[in-house]
C-alpha cells in the first residue's frame, strides 16, 4: 500500500500511462510485468518506475515482477476512489465550456457532470451534450448528486459568491480560475489557477533565456 502523502503530481500524471500499458499487456495474454519492462516501454527511468510501483503496490516479486490484474486494480483505485469523483463547472462562458467539454479528466477518475450559469441564453446542453443549468439549481444538484469538486470559471466579481454557494452545497474542494483570492473554510481544499500570472511567468522565463542566448552569441 502507498504511504500517506506518497502520491505527487508528477507521479499521478504517470498513472494513466501505466494503466494504458498494463491494459494493453493483458490483451496480449501477459500476466506479469517488471518495472524494467514498463520503463523501457514508456521511456521512464527504471528507478523512477520502481519507486512509483513500490509506493502504489509494494515491491514486485523477484523474477516474476508484478501480477498485472491486481496492479491494474490498485492503479484504478487511486484514480477513482470509491467509484470516482464528481465535479461541476460554475460559469459556462468560453473558459468554462472548454473545461466542461474536455474529456481528459476521465483518465483520472473525474466526471464533470454539469455546468451552471446565470445567462439564460446559454442554458441547455454543451457541445458534448452535457447539461448547463441555472445557477439557482446548483445547491440542490450538488446535494442530490454528492458533488465533490466545484470548478469556478466566473468573473472575479462573482467568484466569492458562487464559492460560498458551492461550499454550502457540500463540495469538498474548489478549483478556482477567477483571478481573486477566495475565502473558504479550512476543511475545503482550494486550488487557484491564475492563467495570466502563469503566462507572465513563462514570458519572463522565455525573455531571460533569449537574453542569455544573445549574450552567449555575442561573447568574444
């Protein structure tokens, strides 16, 4: 079993790749696999793969490695604890719809099942036929469907208000894209994504690299 706090973001990003490789191996009748096989197939260092798998499922057996089916079950339990995590998007504008319709979250056991907005013109269905409801229905929807995560993509002026509604609706975590610092109870996990500052940081790093290249090229 993995130690508490063992899962890191880079490791979690590798789990779907491990699963894809193992599921393909099962199709070919392979029952056991070694960390060496996985590292060669996926291009990761063997030490890294061994560390990941040891944290997830303990050490493999000498000569036989890991039994694939139990390892798949363990990896799937990490991505989909208790059958998966349900999320909703609050704010169905351009950014909200992009997040809402992105299908990559499923690899991590996350199901975004609905979006909410105050604009009656965009209510109905998204481009992937998922429902967009009035914001007034957020509370009842979250309580009925046991929603875990609220993804906030509204303007900063409305972010705290919808955050408060989401918290009162029983969500456990907030993923905030609004450029504002939200206030949440200590029991709520909060992740802020400031797209502008992230891009500005990349721009600054890119400028420094270009400047360094210029200095090197023009050095005597």
